[in-house]
C-alpha cells in the first residue's frame, strides 16, 4: 500500500484515495495500537473527534465514529472546530485520543485525518507506523455493553474560545479587526474569541457551505483581506486557513505582514514579559534573513530547523523553547498550545498592539524583509546536491559575493526530482541574478543521465 502517514496525518482526495473504509480501518487500528501500548489501561477509553467545514468531513466523521465505537472507545463529537481546538480539548477533557478531519489549506475536494495522543500532541512516528501495519487485521469485536457510546459535546466552541481569551491580559477595546475565516473551521470560534477579548470584529468569509472552504480567501488569498481592511477602515486584519492552525496579517494600509514578521513581534513581546525561554525563538531555514538580523539586533537567539512545523515543534520540545514558527504563518506558543494556532496568534499580536499602543505596521518595522527569489530546477538528481564539487564552488562564490547582506539555500524537494534554489540579497534584481546563475549550474551539474 505504501506509506499512508505524511508529516500531517493521512491526506488525500476524499472518497477516492481517502475513503470511508480506509478511515474506519485507520480508526480501528489506532484504537488497537494505543490500547496495547497501555494508553487505555484501567479505564474506558474516550476519544474526541472534530472536523473542518468540508462536506466530505461528514461521512469521514461517521467512519471515524464507527471505527472507534466498534473497538470499544467512547466518542465525544466536537463538530466543526479548528485543529488547535481539538488538540486543546483532547487535553482539557482528558481524552485518550483526539481525531481531526481536515486538509488545512488544501482545496475542498481533499481531506485528511490526524490522530492526537493524550495531551493533544502528535502521535509518535512509531505509533503511526504500527497503525499502518495493523490495518484490516482480524480482531475480536466487543459486543453488548462493550461497544463505545457516542455523545455530542455542545460546548466545544465556547470552551475553546474561553481558553484562548484566558491567555491574554487586558482588553482589546478600541481595536477594529477584520478576520478572514477562510470559510473554514474557525468561522465560529475565531470571531467569538476576538469579540470576547474586547475587539471590534468584522468577520469575513465566515459563511461555510461545505464547498467553499479556502476558495479565494484565507491565508492563501490575502487580497480579499487587504481590500476589506481598507474598506472598513480597520486597524488590522488576520487571515486564517481552513483548519485555523496558521495566521497571516495585514496592516491598516493593506500591507501584508508575514509569518516571519509576526514571529518577530511575538518574540519581543515574550522576551519583554520573561516568557521567551532562553531568549530564543525557533524558525526554519526558509525564514527571511531580515528576521535573523532583526533578532540578532534585539539579542534574541534564532534556532533554525528544516522546513516544516513538525521540525519546529521537535526543536522546541527538545530544549523547552516557548516560541517557534514558519514564514507561512504557523506559530507555536507552547505555553498555551501543542500546535500552531491562528486565533491564538492573532490575539497575542493584538495584545502587543494594545500594550505598546502601536499599530501593526509600527510593530512589524522591527524587521526588514530582504528580497527573496526562489527558482525550482526540475528533472535533476537531487541526491547529489551536497556532493557536486562544481556546484559547491558556485555556491561558495555566490555567498562571498553576497556577504553578510544576503544568503543562498539549495533545498532538494522531498517528493520530486527537483532542487529549489533560494537567494536573498539587498535588491530583487541582485537576488534574481544570483539565483538564475546558480540554477543553471544545478541544471548542468545534476542533470539526470
């Protein structure tokens, strides 16, 4: 069958590669693996199940419930809720297992299933592998009172919103916010949390119909938010994605504030309050050099990882760091959440605005983004990226040319025969010139034979 679990659970085209049958089987296997690992020992197991607004989430939710209940697991149905909300309630309700049905920022026809362990944390890779190996195996089915009970948990949205608001001090009174909910899982919880914190909220793209999630809106289509912020004379705007685990922002003039800038704002806020462990923030190698330079000026350390929020989270856990994130808007504040949380991020940016009495534009000025050019070079032998002497010499020459004012990164694709050439420089023209030159060397030296 091949590997099912990716970096963010099992994803696929709903009712094609991701079927009700597969979803049911995965749920049964997850119950068996966790049960045998001792996760359910001494008590009747409980799982919480949430989903985003995709219409396919309804039949996939039914499949998850059927699988878990048939394996003797009691199920609390959370309904439509952001991924970080499911993670929070997995912990808060002391559930043994959390399940989220979402494909995040992917198009509506896709969907996915993500399992969370007790505490709302991602399953270990070994557990995921064991679940795959146990699919469709014969098993002794409980009967009578041994099957699971299924209950709707109606307080999911309000509980999660209350938790979010509890993480910020003071009031957001007087701040007008446009919140783009991406027609997704935060359409209820997002506006509720920001309003309960005191903000004047204008919610847009908050009328999901099961088909319109991420469609021309949210964090992948910021132009909708940019127009709305200017039209409503708002102080700030935030755009979430379909499952609300990421957040990007727009200032009062409609200028984009990306994940690096948000991370910089929060790093300084947490440093000032003493909440930034070791005065260090975790970011990926794709973070703009301007972010690293800004943190250096502010005496904040930057620990960089491979691209992917799972690597950011691993580095945070290993050293106990309290803040990490990506340029894409995944921001993890480990004091309050086990995963990226877009609504939480927005609340803490707003709190910093209120505390400093500064606009988002003023706060974002802590860093200047260097022009960044990315060139994809397809149909090459990516395995030789780090071994070719001529390519290494070309990279060294480019780095010498750029000096402290630029950066070069060659990154083999994880899924394609492709190498990504990223260059940052003082001007877009210089960055493009260097990137094109290096891309040509990659093309020539790593050509497939």
